[in-house]
């Protein structure tokens, strides 16, 4: 199964593949514009900014290619080959961010988006999540035991704060001045995005909290249970419910039965979530 999600920009769809290629396809008829052969499988979802496509290979190379032609502009070798690059590299203020590392040491890299030169790197623990950029800071899960939420200065990599959760955590969501993150004990945390101080915590009856989405004063997050209750991530998750919670207090607004722990998408007052083979649109 390919982990790469497509990126769409200016009528073109970009997607990575296990055959080591990144493909650019016409969004209208699906015809191929170009393909780019990387050094290894491309699990990473591409990012398209300013006419450049950014993506990472499984071996740890971060690539930048011309979005119109596929011509390679530069690549940056993180020096690691064991950490799987499955995240979409975020780009802001002329920097592109990517994680890489071994099983016991993972770094976050900030690379010049035009030249491919390293600006800084920071050790973020044994495992790292999707980096999230907001108001000059980069947020991601990590730590020596994979249980912490990190906040770093996006320009310098200097650590601003760390918030421990006590269990493995998923990708954070940042909006409305708070950073939200869930863990494997069924807890959802909201911390002040500037200070790292806890605003609220929701303790649930669920075994697992998925990736949250925060927008317009509401936190949307799916929670589910393990059928055999042994708490292993590899198990199927059942009894999934999507919750909408007030971002200021954590109070529940509504809930909706789902079957996926993935983050919902919110746009124009509508929450989009996959249920089985269907796409559901809910009023936010």
C-alpha cells in the first residue's frame, strides 16, 4: 500500500510511489505530465509551493523538483536511512522541514527551500510526527520515549517548550492559540501554543485518540477502541466516534459514528470524514 497522499496545484496532481517515482498527472484527464525517479521508494506526500515540488524518499533524501518539468533542483541527505519519511514536508518563510533518523535518534531538519542548504537541525527523540507550522513555531511529537509534544522556533530550531503526556502520542493540531494532541491512553490534551502550559485535558473511555483537527474554535478528533484490548498499534480499531469539542474548554459539542482515526478535513463550515467506502460531510 502506498502511504503517499496526492498534492494538487494549478491543475496538476502530484503523488509518490513505491516504484521510486513521483508522478505529475493532469487533474482533468489523468494523463502523465512527467515522472521523476528518486533513489528509493517515495512514501512521502509531496508539497507544492512556489512552483517547486518537495518530497522525501525512504532512504532519507529530501528532494526539490521543478513543478512544471520534474527537473531536480536539489536534494538533501539527512544521513539516515532507517526512519520512514511518510509525512508531507511543510514549507514556510523560505524553509522546508523534514524528519529523519534511526530507531533511537530522530532529527528535525530545516532546509533552505531554494538552495537545499541546511539552516539547522534539532534532535527530537526516538520518533517524530508530522511537523506543524504556526506563528513562527514548529510543533511535533517526539521525545526520548515518544511521549512528548515539542515546540521549536521555526527560524532557529531553538526549543521553546516540551509538554509530556505519559504515553505515545499522535500528530498535533495547532489553531486558535492552542496545540492539541492525543495519546494511547485515550487522553486528549490542549496546551497553550505559546507557553506549553496545559489549558485542558479530556480523559475518555477510549483506547486510542486519533489525529485532531482544530479550526474556528472547535477541535475535531476521532477516538476508538482495540477489539482485544491489548493496546497494540497494529491492531484494528473498532467503535470509532468522531467528536467535536470546544477548543477553549474541551466541552463536547457533538459526536458522530465513524470508522477511521485519521484527521478530518474542515473547510467552509463543513467537516469531511471517511466512513467505510463513503465520504461524509457534516456541519461544523
